[in-house]
C-alpha cells in the first residue's frame, strides 16, 4: 500500500482547520496527521485529503456535497468522508463540517489506553 506524504501546504491547511479546543490533540500518523478528541480521531490528513468522522446523516450530506472516500484507494477508512477539494481550500466553508466531526466524536466514550502485556522471560 502506497501512503502519500502531505506537502507542507497540506499540513498547514490541516492545522488551520484544527479547532482551537483544549481537548484536541494533533498527532503524526504514518507520515500524515490526525486530530483527536478523548483519544479518538475526528479529522485526518492523508496526502492532500482531509477526512472527517461524521454521523451517518452528516456523512451522507457531505458525500452529496462532493465528499468522497478517505484513505487508501484499496482500503478507505470506514466512517470517514474526505472533504471536497473546494472546501479544503476555503476554511470558512470547511469549518462547520470540522465542528460537526468534533462534536460527533467528542460525544463518544473516551478511548481506553492500551495496556502492554508483560514480556515473558
């Protein structure tokens, strides 16, 4: 699987869309970026694409507005919709979608941290 690397402009575009909310953390993921709330990702960067995790009704609305699959072509991420390119380049139009994703994922239970199994030996 070929993982596209975002350009600096893609990274900057992503950071401009990250809500200024103290609960939000941005982390590097496989050469790309993810924005998390309560340990769950609500927004991701995959190459130039920005994907949002939305409830099913909002995901359908974004698809009807031109959104598409998010992630590798052979295995897109379920539950995420890529912002249409026209919205990616207009933060004022993309912001409401980002806010919906944040609210949707923030309402879910916090992700429990993984516990490592003790190594035998």
